[in-house]
């Protein structure tokens, strides 16, 4: 019986060894590659600003009145028409001239008063449209806005009262996506009681004819840094409390390495960073770095 077990033991051992020899070696584990986009670190200027809503207003408006009581014999202007200084706007006929107009001996110039424009501009309000009506002495005939005195009215919360100083420059943007420079012309010494805002007037620096009551945006530069290290804003990573900031720098071999940075000024598209571990032209991941672990193998997409 003992002799019978020995061969069985030998056969079992040989089977085990044979099965072990036919196993394949485990395949080498594949390292995942993450596709990203990258932009270089550049040197340049960055600025931060604050914008306020405003509207266009004509500050200088001249009311044209009748110097006498009489009848309107002629209306020489239309609403919106541009006029020059000393241009005849109305003709007013005296009551005496009106009573004698059927007399053939009445001289043509007697009893007729010509009302002229005292300033150049355009007629923004027309009170008398047709001739024949009676107007009292001092009665309003029309109003002329001086097109050279267009201003942008901006109501600024008092907490920002240190921003608009006299002659400070700003940028005016219209709703048609055009913009031009402006200069603070006047700061009114009063506060709106309800809104606690202060009114300033900005003179636009443009030859373009701009209508009154047009809504627009006025932007003041609050701070500017020059010759600083800049990256795209999407490249800047932070934690939930925004107490730590970092970027993913691409090293040799397409390895993304986490580099802590100090955040500087940030605007809509770029961010200023401060770090001794970065230099100009270093590649930084701009898309695809969210949640990316340190030392990840990446592939840069065009």
C-alpha cells in the first residue's frame, strides 16, 4: 500500500510544476495619458478696474422765447434740426401789425420781429410748430442743445468716491461694442439722499455724434502692474477656501508637475502669478488641469 502512494505523490508534484510553467507573466500595466491644452508663461502688463453705468446728457440747453406778445408769422426750423448762431428761427408779428395787415400801405418790415438762435446746436424741443398762433411775451418757442457740450452722467456709490478725481481718464463703452476715452470733467458736490450716490460728469473724447439718454458703461482703471509674470486665468488652480493656489507645469517627458504660486492681480482673461519655480515661456496647462494629480503623464493638444 505504501508503494502505491509514492507514485501518486510524484505524479501530483509533476502536475503542479507543469501547470506553473505554462502560466503567462502578468502584462505590464498601462499608464493613462491625459489630453490637455497648454499656454506659455509670458511677461506683460495687467490692470484691474471697476465699471459704472452711465448715460449721455446735454448739459447746455438754451430756451428760445418770444421777445414780444404777438402772432407767429413764420416757423423756420424743425425738430432735431441743427442751427447756427444768429440763424433766424421764428418771425413774430405784433398785434398792431396783425390788425393792419390788410392795409396796402403797411410797410413790409414794420411790426415784424425775427427771433434768432443765440447759440449753435440742434433743436431738441419745439414748442411752436405752425404759424398763425398767438404767443405771449416770454413764451417758449423752442430749446437748443449745444452739441459741443455732450457729457456722460455717472452716479457712483459714495464708497467709491476716491476713484473719480478731476481730469482722471476712463474708458467709455457703448452697447454697439465700440469704445473711446473720456475725462472726468465735473464732480457735483451733492449726494443722492436715497441711493447715496454722487454724480460725476465725464467728457467723451470722440467726434462721433452721440444721442442723448444713451445708456453706456464707464470703466476706471483701479490698479496696474507692469512687466509681471502672466498666465491664462483658466490655468490658475485653487482649493475650496481659496487659501492655496497652484499651476500644472509641463516638465520634460510631458509630465505635469504641481507648482505652488502666489496669486496677484486677476482680470477676465489673464492672471498674475509670483513664483520662483516658474520662468518666462514655461508651458502651463490651461485646459484639463482640474483635479489632475501631480506627476501625471499628459499629451498636449493643439
